[in-house]
C-alpha cells in the first residue's frame, strides 16, 4: 500500500544512524516526491543515488520500503524525487499498537507530573501513586514530552488497564490514544524507531 499525498513519513538513510521527518508531496507512476526533511542538516547527506528507507502509518499498521534519491525538484517547496517501489516490495512491518518500547518520558495528566513506563504509537503505560485518582474506561487528556521535539504531544486517551507495580504504594496504568493528530503520531513512531534501533545496537 503506497503512502498518500500529504502523509507524514520517516526517512532513514541506509547504513546511517539517522532518521528524519518529511511529507509526501506527490505519488506518480514511476516516482514519489517527498519534501525536504525538516532537519536542514540532512540536505547534504542526500545526494542522488542515496539509498533510503521510508516508513509510514496506514490505519493500524506500519509500512516500510527501500528506495533511492533520483533528483530534486522545486515547486512551492523543494522536493526530493525517489523511485516508486513495486507494491510487492512494500513491507507491512507490524501493528502500531505492538510497536512498543520501554521509555521513561515526562507526562502530565490532571495537573500531575508523571513518568511513562513504555510507549507506542497506539498508547502509553505510566506509573503513579496509588492515591492518583483514575478509573478504568475513563477518557483523559494529557501532554507528553518527546526527546528532541520542541513541542509536546497533546492527546486524549482511554484507560485500558490499571495494575500493580513492583514498588509499594504505586500502580501502573495503560491507556490507548483515542485522539492524536498525525504529526504527533509520527513524532512518537520516530522516537520508537530510534529507541529500538539503539537497543538492537547494544545487543550486538
């Protein structure tokens, strides 16, 4: 399944420990046009023939394909031209809900500063005191700080599970995002990719 126009994507340079956010500008018969990554430091790293991986969300699933830079084009914004892959070469890599990594990130709920236990593009699990008032099935609003991002992620979520914690007088709460815009979803997905990549490197 090909990405759609105006869809947010993550670009990963082959054999490089870097990934960047971008957007799809046009999907043609033989090529796809993508916006220059938001991090301007990448521009010199993407000459023609650079091999990259492009990852994006469609519904509940993450998709990924390998392609290469074949040129640039200037419309209203500067664009990279990449080879359009055959549809059979696009890999469905996993459900976004299962793409979960352990992470201790700053979270604010009900005017209380909390810390996450793990995170995915589908939801988060956090730790709190037993006295923190929250109920199964409750819809909550909060903000989440993602490392490297200047703006926090704003979300609404449904409380799916409340359970014990290894620490006395604390509990873990798991919530599923019910309202999260695509840009923030990409921020979380990108963070999870980077975190998982670093974990794989450590295990080698």
